[in-house]
């Protein structure tokens, strides 16, 4: 983005005036600033899609899993509960994922496994080691349901306008409420372990415990030096890797379909949770001197 020095200087003057208690309407859209805040106003767009990986293709519509099974998805829906933005926190104790503290293990993808089965973010563990807690989000927006096969887009909202004070936004968190997957799975080998079988799984906090959030590092300053109107777009891309570790042969089958039960948590839920936190999310940030 090309910096606009006159605009930056103008907003610096505005915020200097605000320190004296002035209330100013700025720009053609009538953005109103109150003393001390805001330093940035955000609009957010969230996109998510399931895509076939050419390296996994076996035939049209089928994807090879790491376990040797072939998969064809017919439904994939993700419900995002909230979109949260966090600012830079104070000093934290050093945390080495290769040497997690007592009570945590298998650290990867920004999370560690807690002894009680939870996936806990590195930031939360570092805060715990420092004797504190992770600061709450500085901005929280609503969510919605995304049809991953259609490649859907959400525009999360918050009580308008979505503004933040001085600082730097360092983390975007997608708090997930529900994941629904349906399709057909078959053995890709010569000696089938299972016949071609339909499946339909719904992972939700009510049945399976909290879904792990998706945490994405960002760097979005809110200060006098950057244009204040921020458009943030996040796009999550899901592939068949999400089901790479499901132990299909251990699931009970009835009339050509799997019949998952609560006892199948280790077979379905935990492997999918593991892969879910590794979902790549690309973030694009565009800034403007006036409200778009």
C-alpha cells in the first residue's frame, strides 16, 4: 500500500486536538472520533472453502487419504460462533513448544494438548506461566454458517462502528461452533478393509466438547501513522487432510452407513480436531484514509 503522508498528518492533528476534549466529524462519511479513540475502524470478511488437492486425486471427485482410504465429500458446513481480534499483550515468560510445561504435550500448529484433552494455544500457556491470563479480545464480531463446498463468504458484524483503540492487533481467532461433514469413503487398496460406506458426522460442543479455535497471527497497527479504515479478509482452505487420521475400519457399519457413537470420540473427534487446527488461513489487509 502506498502511504499518504498528508492523510497521516491530518489524522495526527485530529488526535492531538482530541486530547483537549474536542469532538470532530471526519471525512465524507461522517466518522466521529471521541477522546482517546478510535485509532482504527475495521470491516471483516471471512471466506472458507473445501478444495480438492490435485496430488490426492484418484478419479473425478475422489481424494486419497493418508490412511489409504478414498473420500468423496457431499456436504461440508462450518459454523463460526464469533470472530475475535486480540491486541499485543504485555511481557510473557518464554515458552518453548519443544519443551512444554507439566500438564501439556504434543505441541504443534500453535496449540498443545492439555492433560484433560483440551487443545490450548501457545499464548494461553505463556500467560499461565507468567501467572496471568490471556487478555480478552479487543473486538468481537458475530459469525454464521459457511457452506465449504460452495465456497461461502461471511461479513461478520459487531455493534457499529467496529472500532479499536491505540495498539497493534496481533491475532485473529475464529471460534468454531459446529462442523458437519458427509460423504462416502472406500478402501483404496486391493484388499478392502471396508465396503464403500456413507458417513455423516456432526462435531459440536454439545456432543464432543469445544471445537479448537483457529488462531491466525496478524500485524495491524492502530495508531497515528497508518490509515485508520481497515478491511480485513481471512480465507480458510480445507482439504481431505481433515479426515486423514479417522480410523474408518473401527467404526460400526449398519446398512451401508457408519453409525458413530459417543464411544467413537478417539476414532473421529480427536483426529479431526487435530487436523482442524492446522487449517491454513490466509489474511489480507487493506487500509484506507477515508471510510470506503
